[in-house]
C-alpha cells in the first residue's frame, strides 16, 4: 500500500505536543540561543538521538507552517510558473535558515493520461524544482533525491484534469550528519542531482499527454 509521505510523517502528530515556554529576564535556568538556525539544529539533533520519528514529524510540521511545501503545474507541463517560483523561494529561505536539513522532492500528476507517461511527467516536475533550488544556492547534497509518484497519490479523487493533483511536494527526510534515509551520502546525492538535472531541454512528448 502506497502512502503519501506527508501522511507517514504526520501519522502520529495527534500525540505529539509542541509548546513554547516564556522565560523572564534573569532566569539563569534558560540559556539564550546564539542564533535561531544554530539553536534549531542543536535542538533537533539532540531530539533525534531520543526519537527520530517524532523529530521528523515535528520538523516537517514546522516546515509546512513556515513555507508552502507544495508547488503546482499547468496540465501536462513541468514548467515553473510565477507562483511555483515564489513558493520555492520561500522553501529555499527556510532551508537556509535551518542549515543541515535534507529534503526529498516528490513529483505528482493528475489521473489524465497513461500511468507510464504520468510517471515520467511527475519526475520532470520534481527535476524542475530541484534544478531551481540548486540554481539559487541550495547544496545538491541537501536534496536527497527526486522521486515520481505519478498519478498514484491524488489529493482530489477525480479522473478529470485537477490542478491540485499536479504538484511537487518537498518533504523533510533528515540531516546532513544524522541522515535518516537510505544511506545516500553527499557524493551519491550529487550524482543523483547530476543524473536528474542534465536534461536542461526536455524532449517533446508528442505521442500522448498526461496530467
């Protein structure tokens, strides 16, 4: 059974309580952070040692609160429009603030077209997002991989054209030092990026179309 990566990350969110504590001036039990990004990384890396699942759920939830983690596409297109670029810029800013976080990009389509065609279209959408992020300074070794989910995980259940289903999602998967994924180190991640981003001009798809 295929599950949406967001569903996997947020499956136990209902039992995870995240709170903020106010500290008065002069409270010696509280050490002020030296910088938001540094402090955030120290917190999440410590939390990882005690429970990686809770950490990723917590961090992904914060990512979704602070940046739009989904971009959408026109029918049968992988081109980034102005809204998609704006959303990716906000994701990039979040990644720059949270140094060391690694993400995976998932490309999706609607249900119009063949499953095979849509598998390739979903991959091209994820590639487009990855190329843009790297062009703006995100290190390739922080982009763990791109993956196509094709038409298998629609947000809206319909056989018709549906923009909400034509998307790329960015999902937090781990950290550069304490990676929680499948052992993809920086060198391999860079090779993945080169493989996926080498086709600056995509071959036209004249035989069939998909969503």
